[in-house]
């Protein structure tokens, strides 16, 4: 560190650079004050001053009893597709500001060996590792969508260390150089059955949009297969056909 400059300002700049470099992702918890003091060899008051300054600048925010987190550039919020095109991204990436925040509840996560169905969708060999991320997406404590996401584990070996209740999945994928940019999509309407009715707390037979999409990155790698169930009473989809 340059001791001609106050230590807390130097530490502040280090934290900002780590955010810009994608080491600390939007919504992710940063190390505690004690951990940072040990990492950088400074006292906790220096760390506290640096973090206070970043909180005041809305770069970080605190959650009582949980820690300090990186502020999201844009909060994930509710929106609907205006049209489908080759440029449309998955449901979680196109949620925009409608004035009501979207929250994520992780239902299941982990690594499993690829079976025939997922191997076909992700173009993987049988028994290759796949990372599973199942999320319930809520608005004001009511379910909005249920998503089953599957990704090649070899492309995202540290994915299990990320808390996707706070971090955007696509922010993470972008930081690893594998942001999906082209999608193959299918949309149908079906009636809700178990386990969707139980997880989403809706009536059996209630109509749901069912979206199935496969995401490919700029290098041509298939990086995501997702099945998403969206409540018809919470969203509407319209189409514009290109000629």
C-alpha cells in the first residue's frame, strides 16, 4: 500500500477494483471487517472507515446480522416479454423495473452426473457433471416463477460458492466469460400439477406459462438449459413476428 495516502482510501479503491473486476459480484457478500483486516494487514477501524464510505456511496450495503453486500446495479424486478427474437434472453435476465422487487429462494443446488435427457439438451457426454440450480422467484411473498436451471459444471467450477439468492446468475456467468447470448426457446401453456402447485402455492389446474430455453455463449458453447414455470395471472407474453 502507498502510505502517502490514507489507508482507508487505499482499501476503498481496492474493494472498488475487485467489484469492477467481477471478483465481488452484485448482491454478493464481501469478507467481514475482521477478515479484511487480516487480509490487508490493517486495523479494523481502517476497514470500517473504508466500508462506511462505500456504503454512503451506495456501492455496498449492510444487512443487520448478515454482513455487507455489493449493491446491484439494477435490481431484478418484474417485467414481461414485449416480443421474442434471437436477442431475447432467459426470463431471469429480462426482468425489468415494474416497481415491485423480485426475490429468489433456492430450493435445490449441487452437482449431478449427466443423464441422457440433460446430456442431449446440453450436448454433454453421459456422466459428465452438471450443476443444478432450482429457484422459486417471488414478488411480495407470492410466487411468480419456478425455474429449473442446468449448466455444464466444467465451465463453472466455483459456482457452488455463489449465493444466488442475492447474485444474478447471468452476472456470474458473464464474469466467467460464458454469458448466454443466443437462445433457442419454446413457450407453451399447461395446467399446474405437483410439485409445481406445492412449491408455488397455487391451485391444481391453474394455468402456467412453460418456457424451455437453451442458452449459447459467444464461443458457441451451450451454457444453460432452463425450464421455467410462470404464473399466467402474474405475466403476459406478446409476440412480434419478423418478416
